[in-house]
């Protein structure tokens, strides 16, 4: 495992849902080439020709659901007999109910004040996808943990469903801290956060304005703003971006007049000969028995997804210092650039961990690749 750390401002050298979809041909008319398709699909922009209507009707046990690749210990639905799980609900400052799960180690000393953390799911997912796994594993290490459904997703409030609102997403993390601070067995001054994929950028956004979040870790982070504005490796042109904005603006007119809600493509429902490697990577998690969960589609609403264009989570990221930050990414992850950029911009007390051989989605659930030992050490050292 390759790591870079900076606890004094100097980096060291590496060591070991809805009714209709967006109009057909969206990407083609926007002029976005195949090199960009993967990131746009992952963040909500993909050809509507590859998608079907969002539906929460399928269950995890749907017949003929492909099993997916469960190598390297993939165990998204992991449970533990060492941990108790309680369904919870609390309100954010917009008076929206946020649904979550509270994980408490069975051997926890409830008369003491214990460290805690909140775990956020990938963008467009639900707490049952990746977040519960991380929360369970960290609870086994003695932490009180919480997974949550971000507003507009899963069992949390928000209309229309699948709406994008980075500000409210960040608020949900702070509201989760509000809740944890009311637990008698939680130390108010020892609460951290983990953000997986898009939640990595949301928790950074929250931590910049909420000093109660004492330590931040991100895994396979997407900067959802940069991903939508620029694409991977800055492959989206300004004209392409403007065309996307134009289409979303036109759709606002349609919906204001009573027309059907349009959704961006998200993870494809089916693969074909032209499916990209990134599409296949996400499909293998979200559309198979490996990670499928009802009440999720990964299809954001078309008109709200452009809110990400105005989202700059890394602006002023250095102001989180001296609170520590840990960025974990896969060696082969298509999203690796975002963790590396966040590490470059962050202030003191930061660390970058690159997991050998791992891709982006690998770190959602492959327990043999996810460095839980590193996460445990990070939070034990920084929530003490």
C-alpha cells in the first residue's frame, strides 16, 4: 500500500422515482466523446438510450439477477454479531427527516464517552450500499457509527426524489453530528466522518463549516463539482458544458408547465458491446446481486444535476486544518485524480493512501482490498 502523509505541511515520499429520462442522444448532441462517457454516466450524465425508467420494484433476490464479481472478499451486505443496529431518523435544519442506521459495539461501555463517526454512501446510492459495510466494520473496532441516506434518496425526505442538492447533502452530515452529540455514550468532541465516492466531497464541504467534525476520511472520492464541470482529466469542453446547461434549462420549462420529470442516465440497466469499462465497473455493483438494493437507481433528476456545476468542495479545503484528513483511493481508480488533488490542496495533517491494484468501485465493498486497518488507526489516533 502506497501512502503519502503530511503532518507538518511537508509531504513525504511514497511508502508502502420518476417518469421519463432525458432525451435520447443527450451525450451525442452535447458533443461528449467516449473518453468522457464514463465519468458523465457515473455522475449522472449518460446517453438516455442506455437507460430505462427508474424503478424500486426489484428486490435484492430478484430472479435472474446476475451475481456480480465477488472476488477479493466483496461483501456489501456484511453483518456482524458483534454489533447492534438500530434504525434512526432525525431532522436536518431544513426540517427534513433523515433516515439512518446506528451501529453500536455490543461490548461498548455505555457509561463512558466513546468516539463516533458518520458514514456517507456513494452519490445516487443508499446507506445499504457501501455505507452500512463501512459503519459495521468500524463499529467492530469500537466506534459508535452511523450510516445515513442523504436527502432525496433512500428513506430520507425530499421531493422530487433523486434530486441533487450539494448544500443539503452537506447539511445532512452536520445533522448526523447533531444526533450523535445527543447520545449519552458518545463523546461530543470525538466525532469523525467517512465519505465514500460522492459523499467524500460532501463531507469535505460539511467539515469546512462544521468544526465539530474532528477528522475526515474519504474513500474513492469523487469531486462531484469538477466531475460534472470538467469530466475526467478535464476532458469536457466549455461548449459541451454549456450545451448540458442549455438542455437542463429547457427541461425546466417543460416541467414548470406540467411536463414529465426527466432523469439523467446514471448506471445503465443493461450492458452492450459498446459499454465502457467504467459503465461495466458500476453495473457490476449496482445492477447485480453484489450490491443491488431496492429504492435506489443512481439516476438524478436532469434539472437538478447541474447544481453540481456550482459545487466547489476543494475551495478553502486547507481551512479544515489542523483537523486531520485521510484520502484513500485505488491505484487503478478512474477517480484517483480527485483524491490526489484534494491531498495537494489540503492543509497540514493529511495523508494519501493508494491501494495497489484497486479500482474505484473495488473500495465500495471488497473487504480484502479496503484498508480498514488504516481507517481504524487514523480515527483512533485522531479521535482520542
